């Protein structure tokens, strides 16, 4: 009886050791917090959804929070991710320069922050984005060529987004090389609701300049405001005005195929961005820091 009791005790100890070894060998699930102010934007949603799907395929838990353009709330959400002890934070677009308090909290906690089509600032270890200067210059050239390199042009921008800001700077620089083109004004587009905002803005511009030929083109920093401009142009029967956008969205491609005012867009490779971000975050978890803090991915001109 004593031997049986001793054997039972030994077996129990062996079982506990085996369970402990199993638990020790099983890695803790990684949690990634994605925070964005722009989930209402089609392309932002797409690239974040792609990142989430690829991350979850690796076994990560990916939590996405949208603040609908509220950068103050965005800082709070980053701080929440720090409090919740996330393993990494990904900024889904938005300018990190407006998130310094959140970035400081993450740095203090030792949590890496990555930018997905965002920008660079102290506390961001890596930003993966399009070559925004190339996007801006390519779209500006397409518009300039279409209007014969002469005429008045409006630019629709959104400076809070560093990528759009860089595109606009490159587009303006290209227009400046064309003596016949005059950039009348750069107009800020509100987000959320960029399509409706751009449509109303374009209506006001057309009302103030009712004669055909007074405006040659509209350059937009992404496809939603470009589409809003096109809607206003068509409603006013001013289809001589040409419009370009950036992103290569499905609705932009469909509109470009109609050979109307929507002349061209430059598609961003969001699949490549999402895949590259998953690879870089995974490498960080393996102890490999990025060789550079910026990765730029080329786009492709979509034209009629």
C-alpha cells in the first residue's frame, strides 16, 4: 500500500512538471493595438484590415480603434494601449507629431510604435508608406499634360496627414516648373466626410468663376475629394475641367474608365504596405530592429 501511495505521488509530481513545462514552452499571445483617426477613409480601412488579417494569421491579437479625426482622443487611445500592456502599437495613418504625449508614454513603457502610412517622430521606430513625393509629382504631371501645361489649378489638401502633405508639396513643386500653370489656391479638405466637403467646396469655386476656361484643373491629395470635385463639375456641366486623385480606389478606376473629368489616380500598394508592416513587427518580436526607420513603396499611375 505504501509503495502504491509513493508511486501515485511520483506520478502526480511528473504530471505537474509536464504541465509546467508545457505552459512555459507556450509563448504568450502578442497583442497589437492599431489606432487611427481615419477608418472612414476607404484606403485606410483597407490597409488596416489587411494588416489585421495577416497579423491574426500569425496568432496575434489585433485591436483596432478609430477616433474619427479626433487627435486628442487618439493620444488617449495610445495611452490606453500602454496601460493595457500591448506588445506593439501601430499608427494607422495620422501625423505622429500630434501624438507626442502618447508616444512618450509608449516609450517609457518600452512598447514599440510603428507607423503604417503615417509619419516619423521621436518615439516611432519605423514608418512604412508610399513614396508620397512620387505620387504627388506623377499625379501633377498627368494633370499638367491633360490641360496642355497651362491654366488655373486648385489643390485640395489635408496637412494633418503627413503623406498627403508630402504629396501636395511635390505636386506644387511640379506645377511650379510649368510657367503656364497657376496654382490659384490650396484648399484644406475636412475629414471625416471629404467627398461631401470637396463637392461643396468645388460648387463654391465654380459659382465664383462661372465661365468655361477660368479653371483648368483640380489636383486632389486622395481619391475621395477628387470624386467630390468631379460630382460638382458634372452637376455644373463644366466637364472641361480635369481632376486627378491618388490611391487608385475602385470607385476612382470606374470613374476614370468613363473618360470624363476624372483623369487619373496613382494607386498605392496597400497590400505590400500591410505585409511589410507585419514582417517588421514580427522581426521586432524576434529581437531584430529595423535597419532604417522609413520604408517607401512605389505606386502606379492609373489613367484613361
